[in-house]
């Protein structure tokens, strides 16, 4: 019997507000043990001292503990991304998966698979070893999602660890960097290259390209680093004939911050009004490192009052919202090796179902 | 003999960098006494302590003093707007006007007229008296631009004064507000309503609507308040049969921050690729006061780290850049009575000339 | 048998880090049911979108739930203040009270009492009714602390509610203001005036002075507004002969942001090195409303990148840290009617115990 | 005949407000050709995109051009430092030097000397070659100031260049770093080490210590990097028997951000009330790199909303203002090799003159 994914995009009143998810659990629309992953776009600064992510995670776990066994609570992938600059709107994306009980739209349809690497040694973080471990986890998650071909994978979210002084000390200082902020970039970058390896976008993995060679990137990786874990958590989204239902996923790459054309092409696949049919948008945004967009100077990297990642999320959020027609968009920053310099991957999950199309 | 407007959109390396304008003056493309107005989008925060506007103005005047008589230097309208959030690009827009010497594209074409009110009494600032003075100045500028019908006016920029404690004291405290920041909003609002009166968008002008009734607005006003003047400077842009040349202007109103549809309709008039043919975009952006965009919460008004005007400029800048295809867009904030709550007027100046269309 | 207060000042690794408190509970130094109040200085922005306070509160309650009955968890006053600007250090202050079992330093010593008002009607918030309710709660808390004379009260912390649109609607719009941020100031101000009434600093309470007449203030009030409650929670600290032990409390008022002299006088009472003997510093800081400190201009109110409250906390934190010799100082902002305009109350809790004096 | 220095500390209404200096020139208190150096503390963010420094400099030069020959205008050292966080007050410090015409307080008294290095090659910036050039310029300025012994130098201000991509290209990429922000730190650090060499604080200058070994520092260097010059401008302040008058200078080093004790010792030399007698305070502030002050965590380095330099200036400004009694303090950030990690040099210029002492 095929599986069927469902997706709940729900508004968040504040980073501790899990009431919309709980309402779905309470009225039976969402079955607790069907929850495959929860993403949250929270309203912090998305940078080092953004505690809205941890607050949202703690709030989620406390709520889930009323519906699931402790072990299940711990293993649901929870991916929080801070930063709703501009008119971006804080929201949850809950993806559930279950056996398709009755006749639904046949597939290939949205498929989800998750996996987790073994805990990394601090010496591995930001180095090729991390990329290889992520590659293996992506392949494992693909298998669980019954996605055979890398071409059918549209989005891979990786949550990965960072380095602290204490962690560096446990391996005698044999680490990629002693700078915590820099380690976040290297860890994201190594994870993205691992996704690239799993999806056959890259063939080999020279250690010195991590964080250095911006011309090497995965078109479907989205990575975030957090202090709360030592393993890499992987969520793979794609399409599989083993799944059914009305949900579909497709992706593209914005070549730069104003590459609306590629997103417009992507949206052309969506039946009906995107504002209704597009159930989720997952994108990465960043400031181009050369300080230019199509030959014109931007000021994101020189602004010492607002970090470049905040500028980029708000601006690219505007580009996307103008095209999609709503503001609950999962736009995240820190796009090392995730799409080209200054651009980034964009995935959309959309519905073929009449009620989602306003018809 | 008809007049002809020309427009130079020029990159700015920093707020004191007037080299691109000077290069145009030096090589004869721009005649000093043809300069009708200069707009500048500078990279400050666009708020109270944004000194990039004054720095740019000082730099402009010092440079112009090498080409013009002191009186002429003082009377060229210089409109600086701070804030290039997201990937917006700092730039100058120089509009020149001269007799059309030879055969050019016939009009009606872009026309420009300027006027200045008498110095306001501090008691008038932010009150109906200011609106009436702006109304009269707009009509005067229209006459100078040979624009007969209000319907042919597409954009009115007003630079207006604000209140300080010292100014309030000179009128014995008979002022609209004692709060300097608030006086900026009231002054912008009164100016916008004055534009609305001149353009027959409003019929009367109850004093208590200024800054209070957000449902009353002009569709073509763009106002900024500054400490350096006591009069209101008005720049009117529109189309007139008395002008010729390839430049045209058109405008619309964004109903909210993601109203791409109205801008797409506007751009449909432009022949060829907007990225080439659109010579200037002039827009206002602001956060909706109810904290929502199409039913979804935004966080701009609650963010105590980044002011709402900065969020709004960056985000709406993204919406517009995705449509236009470049980032030198004159998006300014503080849109009291300038378009609907959360939306704002958008004007484009575009060219019919083959060389601007990539043909 | 007299009571005895003890105080634990404990470092906080992040707003969710309650491990230092739990360590005290685990090893028996702190008895769960002796906890009288917990204050936390968290590293958020201390303004509207500071979620570190809610995150810290949630983390505390989750931890306390492992040691106390649900009702007890709910009733412990938890006062979170955001903002550790400059070198201020995030920390907890846990105050415990219990029967003095054995012979200790005789009193009068530090005494603590708490009380809570009935839930306020939204119509009462920011109005004299709130002040009267706070006055009554302060008197109740004084009685519980066995402090007879208002002169023996040194510090009163009030946590009070704010207005939201929804709350205003429940009373048909009969509220002091419809602006949420402004309601926080009015609520803090009304609470402070209530403290002033209870401590005989004020005699009457004209409704129109709240938030308006900066010359009226309490010298020992410290108030913060939060969305999570509708009542006012009061914590009174002072000295009482009914309490014993080595802890003492004293207070002063800084006349302006650089009034080190008054704090130096206060510290003169402390035996030994303040860096050791001073167990806690509780202070309010704010930018003077006239933009001046002793005739010299400050820029806190004009800075649109950093809120004035953040500037004030960091700067006054520096003044105090230079005098006290450490950086775990509970400096909070938003000082309406809490000390003079631009200044604020300062209380110190210090120890007479040899081991705290480095002797 | 000995020389005599005078010092004018003057308030600044905004970064373009040079009126207070012009008033001194206009009424003869300050002779144009006596101006030896002008320092300005402006209200920008003190970081990369702080244009208040350039605006102040442009305003100064335009004003000075009315009193001095063009060459003289160009050669007066103008040292602008951005950032008046907390209650720090924007101000100018004008130091003048002239022949002592009549009998004044005998020396040794405040002496000033300036020098400038040859233009640096981009390859030299941030490397030992820069340090050696600065060392030579400091020695030259000392000779001009008639200061024989390095022990009599109390403060050396160095304004030094930074690297840009264009500059790096001119030397085929043979540069210390390609990161502009990083080059500012390396340039400041190399300059500081050059001061240390000139003052016999250091003996040798291994290239790999620049920006790396925080244990090596000068106790009297204060360095800032700017894009507008390729040479290093040096201003030396000290005491010399060749100078007379009531002004004296002394210096110390704060060991950390709350080291008030060392400043208190320094102020003990000042006759009378420091708030009157101290004519100028020149200090460096920075966040300690280990994230701690006396064992307690600070959050300056993790705050992605406010840069650490802004936190440090406001906080250390508070420490100093509490001691000195006023807020016109020249506290600047970016203290690589300028004092110990987390601390910094502090110099005071004070007066022995009765009228400055309130007597």
C-alpha cells in the first residue's frame, strides 16, 4: 500500500505558540505518530544569539510530549530557522506521512525520508569526513522515502553541529577552525557538499574547497548549524511512485537575488493560483560575496547595523512573495555551497487538489 | 519649441561620491543649467540619525558650485532618501530639462516642474495650512511643467520641514506636536494630503484626519521631512504635450506590500525588457499598521532591533526588483497618506528609445 | 523564630540554562519550597520582541516542576528582565526564605514578601486604579515580610500587564491607550506610582500625571510590563527585625546616568571589597528625555539602530560595574516614574559574612 | 622661547556641525595656523558603514578653507572616531600649539608633534613593514614635539590605510588579507606594534604576531583605519620641558573593561574636581576575546544585532564617565595590540589652571 504525505502550514503567534499544531492534533486532522518532520520559521535574528529557535523547539517538545512517547518526541526532526525580515510571516510546516487508506490522487507524489548520522567527532566538523557522513545519511533517507534516483530529490534539509572551544579541546585542538561562527559556515558548507555528493552533483570532495570555492554547490541542499546536536539530521523531500496523494514538489535555483525568472518558470507548473496551490516554499538567500547584483552595488556586507543574512532574507522574501502571493515562506540564510554565490535553491510543494486551487 | 527631459540614473560609490554626475557634466552629456532636480538613494538607515542624506547633499552642493552660480546651486531641488536595505543599490537620479534642439520622439512626454512654498510657520507644520500651501505649490509646478490635467501628474515629491523644540518655542508652543519624530510623520502626511487636494483626489481637508485617518491618501504623493528647510519643496513629474523625447512616466498603487499584480500591469506598458527600458522606479513602502499582510502576521512593527521602515524598504525593494530586473530603485519609507495603509504609490519612468530597449 | 533570607546569584549560559539553579537544588543548598522569588537578567533586547524572557520563564517552570507541586510552580514570582548590553552578564538571582534553624547573625536583616493583585480590568491598566491596586499589594507584601515602616522598604519589583487590541475590545475600547508599546510605559508608570503611594512618597494620585509628569517618582520602584499576566505581581525587599542572617539591603537614587557619587556613598556601607560583599545590584536605567546629561548632548533617543533602553542599560551598567567590580548586575530599562528623569533607583544586597568578604 | 599647547573641547550638534570651532576662530581664541590637530567623536556606528566620519571631515575642511591656505587645510591631522554609544557625547577636541608669548605656567607641559609616513604599498599594509614605518614616524613626531624619552609619550594616535580589492590588484594580490574588514584590524594592529617599537615597549617584530598574539601590545597606541589615505598619519602627545602652560597629560592601561582602579589612580594626579580639570579623555575599548570579564560571561561577541565595538564603547564609556563626571569622552573601539585583550589605554589631558579647577 502506498504512503501519502500531508502538509500543514500553520501560523505562529510567537516562537512559543504551538497552539495551531495542537489544534490539528486535538481535532484529529493530524495524527501524532504520522508526524515526519516539523519546520519552523521563527522571528529571531537568525544569527548567533537567536534564541527563538531553541524556544520554539522546547515549546514543540513540551507539547508533543502530551501526544507521543518520550523516544518519539526526541526523534521527530525539528528544523527551526530564524528570521522573518520584511513581511515574512512566522509559521510552522508540519509534514506527516501515513499509509494511504483510501483512494487518492495517484503518484508519483511528495515523499519524505529522514536519517541521522552517527555523532561526529569535533575533528570531523567542517571537513570532508562530515560531507561523507551526510552523503551516506542522504542516501539512507532516500531509501526510506523510496526515492531511487537522485534526480527525484528536490530538497534536502540538513541540521548539523558546530564547534565550540570545549569541543575543540576534547580532540586536542585538531579542528577545522577555533572560531564558533566560522565553524557554523564550514559545517553548513560540508553538509551541502555531502548532499551534492549524494545527488551526483559532485564527484569528489577535496578538503580545501569547503568554505573556499564558491563555484561548487548543490542545487537542492539547505543546511543549518546548531549547538544542540553532534550528529547531522537529514530530511529528504522528493517525489516517488511509492507515494500518492495530491502533493507535488519541484525545485529550481535562483542565479542571483533577483532571479525571478527561474521561480516564475517553476511556478508555471502549478495548476491554478500559486497563492492557493503552493503549500510551502523552501528557499535559501544570501548576499553575493562580490557586493554586486547584476553589476549594481549592494550594501548588505558593509552594513554594521543589520547583518547581511537579515538583509538577504527580507529582500529575497520580497522577490518570492511577489511571485507566490503570500508571505509564509521558509526563506533561510547562510547558503554556503547551497546554490551559486548570491543565489540559492528554491523548492515548492504544491497541491493538485481542487479545494487547494480555489476550484 | 517643446522641451525635452532627460534622466541620468547613476551609481553612487558612497554617500559622498558624486563622481558619476561630475563625469556627465565634464563630458557634456549633462549641461549644468539644465539640471531640474537630483534625487539620491543613500545607504543610511533612513531614520532620525541618518546623516548620509546631509552628507550627500553637502557633497552635491560642493560639486555643483564648480559648475553653477551660488544662487543656482541653492535652488536645484535635491531630494535625498536614506535606506538601501536588502539588495537595493545606492544611486542618483538626475533629471534635466532643456529646449528640444532637434527632431526627437514627439510627446506627450515626461515633463518636470518644481515650486517651493513660502517658509511655513511652525504652527502650520502638520496642519491643514501646510496641506493648502503644498496644494498651491503643486499647482504652480504643474503650470511650469505645462501639465494641465491632474490626471497627467504621475509623481509628486515633496520635501517638507519638521518641528523642533526651538521652532515650537518661537510660536509659543502652538504646534501640532512637541515630538520631533511625530512631527515628521504629520508633516509628510499634511504634504501628501496637499498633493491629494491639488490632484483632485480629495475635496476637503478636515484637520483631524492628518496622521489619523489612514483611509484617505494620495495615489501619487511621495513626501519626506527634513530638518534643513522651513518651506516645502515640490517636484512634479507627469506627461505633457509641451514636452517631447523618448521618456514616459506612468504610475500605479500597490494595495499592499506584495501587490505585484498592479506593478506587473504597469510594466506591461513598457516596450521591451523592463531591466533596460525602465529608467527609474519611484516607490513608497511601509509596514501595514494592523500587523498583517493578506491575513498573515508580519513582525516589522514589533522588531526593536530593526525599524519597520527598514524592513519595509528591503522587502518591497525585493518585490519590485524581481519584477523590474535591477536594483537601482528609489524605494522610500514613511508613507503617511501616500497610498493605502501597508501599500504605496509606484511610478516608473521608461524610455521608448531603441538603444534603451536593447534593440 | 525569625526567618532568614538567602540569595544565590548564579551565572546563566543562555536563556534556557537553568542548570546552575538545579545544581543548588540537587545538592541541597537550595530547598525547593524555600524559593521566594527568582529574578533573571537575560540576553535579549529587553524590548517588544525579546523572547528570551519567555524562554527563560518556560525553562524555569519546566525545571521547577521536577521539584515542586504544580500550584507552587505557578505561584513563585519569576521576574525576567531582558538586556545585558555592554559587559553585563546574564544571571539568575534566587531569593529563598526559611525559618532560621540555628544561631545566625541577628537582624534586622534582608526580608522578602510577595503579593499579587486581583486581575485588572483592561480599563484599569495605566490608570490610577492600577496604582491603587499596586499600593494595596505592596502593603500586603510588606506585612508578609514583617516590614512595618515604609522607610525600611528598599526595593519593590512589580510585574504588570499591558494592553492589547483584544483586551481593549473586551471593555469596549475604554482603555488608556490603544498602542501596545505605550501601554507598557503607562502600566509601568502606574505601578511605580502605586509603589510611591505605599511608601508614602506620594500623597495623591491625579490620573493625568501617569506617563506625563516626570517630576513625580518613587525612589524604590522597579517595574516591568509583560503580556503573560493580567494581575500585578509584587516583590518587596527591605529590612526587618523579624529576619536574621548576614544579608542586608540598602538603596539610593542616581540623579542622572553618571551619578556615581550616590552609588559610592551607598557602597561605603558595605564592609570589605564590594566585588565580594555585594551579592546583588538592582538598578533602573533610562535615557534622559531632554537629550542631555549635565549639559552635554547624548544621542540615545535619536539612534534608530539601537533602542535608547539598550544604550542606557549598557552605559549605566558600565558606571555601576566600575564601582562594584563585577558585571552580574540586574540593570533594567523602562523607568517611568522610577527615579528622576534620566536617573533611577539602585539597590544593593550585601553580606556581612566573613566568607563573602574575602576574610 | 617655549611653545604652549592649548585644547578646546567643543560640543558637536551633528557630524556636520563645525560651528563651535568656527566660533573660536571667529572670536580669536583659536588662531587658524596654530591648529595642530583636530579629533572628532561622531555619532555614527563606528564600523564599516559609518559615514559620519567622512561627513565630519568634509565639513571641517570646508570650514577650514575659509581660514587657511589649501595646503594647510590638507595637512592638519583630522582624526574622526565614530560611536557615541550610551550617554557618550559627540564632541571635537582641537589642539593648538604656538609660541608662548607671555609668562605662563612653566613646563614640562603638554607637547604635540605630528608626522606622516610615505604612502604604503598595499603589500605593506598589516605587515611588519607598516609597523617599521609607523615606528619611524612616531620618532619623527617625538622629535618635532621635543620629547626625548619614550617614557614621556602618553598617547599616540595613528590613522592608517586599509586594503581594498582594487588595491590588492595593483600588487598582484601580494597582500596580508583580501578581506577589507580584516585588513582594518591588521592595519591597526601593525600600527600599534609600530608605536610599541618606537616607545621601546617591544624589541622585535615577528610578522606572524600581527593580529594573532594578543599578549603583545602597546600601552599608549590608539589606531584607526580609514579608506581615504594610503600613508599613516601620526599624532604624538606627551610632556616636554620645551613646552609650557597649564596642560598636562598622563596615561594608564585598563586591564579589563571594568578596571576602574587604574583610572582612579590616574585621576588622583588631577588637582581639583576631574569634571572640571580633566580637559580630555582618550581611551580604547574592546570586548575581551574569551567572552569573559573577571570570570563572568559577557554577550558582546555573540550579539548579531549590535556589534561588539558598539557595546564596548558604551559600557567602557559608562565606567569612565562615572569616574570623570562628564560624557565628552573620546572612547574608540578596535583595539588590536592597543592595550591588553579586553582592556585598553586611557590618557587624560588635564589643567593646572585655577579657572579650570573651579577655584
